C-alpha cells in the first residue's frame, strides 16, 4: 500500500532535497494502484498534484489523474477549530463502534469529489467559523475503488494530538487493513445520499 502525507507537485523539486518524482514515475504509480495496489492519503494528500484552473472555486471537468484517483481536492482551510465529523457508515470494518466525534483540527475545504466514492465521515459545517466553511456538508473521510485498487482518504492529520488520539488511530488501522486486502467491505456509492449538496463550494 502507498501512504501519502504530501503536498504540492511531486514532479517538482521540493524543499526537503528529495529527488522529484518523474512524469513516468507518476504514471507508473497510478497504474500500480489501478492494477491492485492500495492507497492511503492523509490530510494534505488532497493538496497534492492539483488540477488545472483556479485553486479556489467550483469543480471543473479536467482533473489531474491523481485527484481523480484520490477522490477529492483541497481548496483552502481556515483557522484551526473544534468541529464535528458525522459518521455515516457504521459497518466499515474496524469502525463499527465509531460514533460522531469532535476534534480540534485544521479542517480542509474540499472539492472535485469522485462521484463513485463511499463516504464514511461527513464534515458538519453548521457551526464552523470561516467563509470557506459556509457551504453544505461535504465528504471528510471516504473509500473508493480505483480500478482493482483500494483507495482511502481522510482529511484528518494536521495536528500531532490528532495522530495520538484513539479515534484517529482506529481510522488509520481500519484503512490499512482494508487497503491491503486483509478486510473486505461493501462500499456502495453514497455521496449523493449523505452529502447531496457537496459540490457547492464557497467562491
């Protein structure tokens, strides 16, 4: 399984002096997932390989293939704050006892959601502070199939105390077990049912 906690265009040189990913490497990486490898993305993984066009704004048709794979794209974030994630799938293996929870976190506003995703956690925007959150609820944690591969993403993971929390660790372990094929789950498309207005993005 590939695990990404990344940001920016990985085919360009970064500040950590790590050699950039080649164009061919990116293509091989995406083909590997499509062919059956697992992928887990945390927090800023959705702020990686942005699609063309304005960074802020509504969804558009031309997606970077990485964004199409992960299932959603970072727009922006506001101040860190306590907010609620509504758990909408209580049957996902490893998360059967997970209930709605509140975390102090750097919450991402997201767009360009894959229409076939299976949403596990929904961002409850009703009490959030910041113009970027003045929008209907949208997916926060999800799973989807990409070809033969299994893809799992959660926007959680900015703060160290989040990584140290039992809830986040439970999500990580459930994702690892599923993406590696050690567990199986029914992941029907449900984004239009649980987040019917998710495509609405604050300008």
